[in-house]
């Protein structure tokens, strides 16, 4: 935690307590500005990482359950996923704002600079949580009952870096919930959900694995300010090897999922492209060169989700008879 008297903490305290600037006459413009800043705070565009796998799980369940796409369910799953992720990101930024202020890489985040007030961030997080719970309630009773359990790792993750060297594992658990939740949203039962659990484990290890790579950027600063992570505790080389292991297991689980569901050659093309993306990700990042971490994080991982979903969708429609 930051010292109370440090300049950056003072800036954060001012941002936390100060009202929004401007006059009443420009209230609408200020509101739009706050919404835009909040969306930047939660990096809303990064929903592309997890959403394709929720769709894949849901469409696979629909194919098993009769072969017809249920568009209303897909819409509610989208709302639930975006709501949950927005809540998670907002909570993460709120709880980590003082840590972010002490890290040069994150010192320009909106809560640190005051571009987003603490009240706005809390309001956005609350709205996102309500949206998530409402979507779960509209899907089916089981989703509503289990929704609070899905929220737990989302809240615990920001605290993880304060008490464990493996906060990446908590993130993996949080991300694994998506495909399982999407399957339950369609079926309303845990019976026959084994494919979703496989896919959820794969997604969790995938995202946890690239979080290991991403955390390498902050290893030195984390050691200095007392933040826990695998790179900070065990070094960059160990973290990158652990990420490689996680992604090898991820790929094996994707293979298992495809065999279990009965996917054909189109799915295997998608998996081949995924293998190339994984290989590229681990080739361009090394313990002595972290300059391409963002390329590995955003480009390669965005590609993995989209490529697998597109080829799985083609297989579901062309080979397995999924109908709109």
C-alpha cells in the first residue's frame, strides 16, 4: 500500500473526494464524458477475450438440446457477460487505485489521474452488477441462484495480489465461470454439463497463462511496493515457463472438448491456428525482452478467441446441423 503522505496518494485522495467540474448547463456533456471515461477505465473492448467462449458453450448446448439457436438466450448471455466483466474491472480498478498510483505503467489510469471519480466508478460497478444479476434472473432460476458464486472470484481477485503469489489462479477461476454459466443459461441444469466444465477449465488456464506473461512487466515494481505475483516472487523465466505449461494444458483441453462434442475438420483448423497463435505469443516474449508483451496479450489472445469461435460455429452449422 502507498504511504499516506505521498504525492500520488494525495492526487488519488483529491480525485476520490472532489465533485465533477463544470457548470450545470453542460451537465449532459459531462455525463457523456463520465460514461466514456468509465468505459475506458474498464476497457470495455476487452470483452472480446471471454465472450466467444461463452457463445461457443451456449451454441454447443443448443445443438445438443435440439439444434435451434435461441437468440434471446444469446442476448441475455451477452448482457450477463459484459455486466459481470464490467463489474470485475471496475472493482479491480477501485481496489487497486493506490497500487496503480505507485506503478509508472498504471499511473495514468483514470482513477489515479481523476478522469473518473471514485463515486462514478462505484456507481458504474453497482449498475454493472445489477445488470448481471438481472440477466441471470431472466435466463433461469439456477443462473440466478448461482450468480453470487460467480461474483466471488471477481471480488477476491484484486485482493489476491495482497496475500498470494498466485493471484493469476484466482483470475483463472473467475474466467472459467463464463462457459459453464453460458451452458447453464441454455439448459437450466448441471446434468450433462461436462463439456462446459472442460471448456471453462481451458479458458481459465488460457487467460491465467497470459496473465502470467502480462505480470512480467511489473515484476520489479511489484517487489518494490510489496505486490505479490509469480514473476515478482519466482522471476520472469519461471513465470514464462509456467505460462507455457498452462497453454499446453489449455490446448489439450481444447482438443478434449472437440472430441467430446464431436467437432470435425473445421474445428481442427481453428485449433491449428490457435497453436500458431500460442507459439507466436511465447516466441515474441522472453525474460530479456518484454517489449512485445502488449502484442502477445492483445493481438494473439484476441485472435485465439475469435478464430476458435468462428471455426467452431462453422462446424456447428455445416456439420452438426445447428439452425438459426
